[in-house]
């Protein structure tokens, strides 16, 4: 087993992002529906920077957002993983998940986030996770709750009011 990435789940597999994933990531990050709770969809150049940011995370911290594929057919599903985020002056490990809009509502985000939470605890030895969620993003809040995170507080993150969900691992 590759200890750098979460093991596969029943329906999903994970791997590190590469520049070859730019088309898929640009489509995901440029999708109005997927990005509705972000300030705006991202450009292709911003999607490339997203990939590069995650590659730095793999090298420097041993984690980042991993590319998620469907095990049934290898199809690109989105990304999910662990990143370092500075919230009001304190750096936390955040679990994040973004999946293609047409896959929403099938439990994939919860399945991917569960695998990443378990990887954080069991492989990386982390003792706490947060999720930074737009107050209007109820589906993302439900995923956080399903994997054991609870609303901790509201915080200002990147100039916006957000909800911080958190859990000790």
C-alpha cells in the first residue's frame, strides 16, 4: 500500500494530482455549480496553480488534495484530501472535498472524506481536523457531520464569514 495516499474505498480510488490532470481539474474548478460556494469559478491558469499547490503539499507535508476516481471505470470524480489552512492566525489541517456536480447526492463526498479522515488519523498520525465551510453550503456541512466533525465556531477566512467544523481524531 502506498502510504502517501488514502487506500481505495468500495467505490473510489485516490492518487496524487499531476499536470496531466489539468483538463479534468479545470473543468471541475471552473464549474459554476461545483464552485457556487466559492468567490468564483477558477480559470484554467488557476486550476494549474491548484495542482501545483497540492504537489507542494505532497512534497512538504506528505498530503494535499488527492485526485479521486471511480473504481468502476477509472473516471475522474473530483478531489479530496488534507491541506494546511491559516484561520485567524492559527494553522490547521483541513479536510476538503470537491466532486463533479453530476456525482453529487450519491455519497461519494462522504466516502472520500471518510477515507481521508482515516488516513489522517491512522497513517499520518494527525490528532485534529477542521473543515472550513460556507454557511450556505448545507450539503458540505452534512458531509463534515457524517465524518464526525461538529460545528465549532464561525470565523473569518479569506475575508469571508465561514463555519469551522472540527474534530479531535
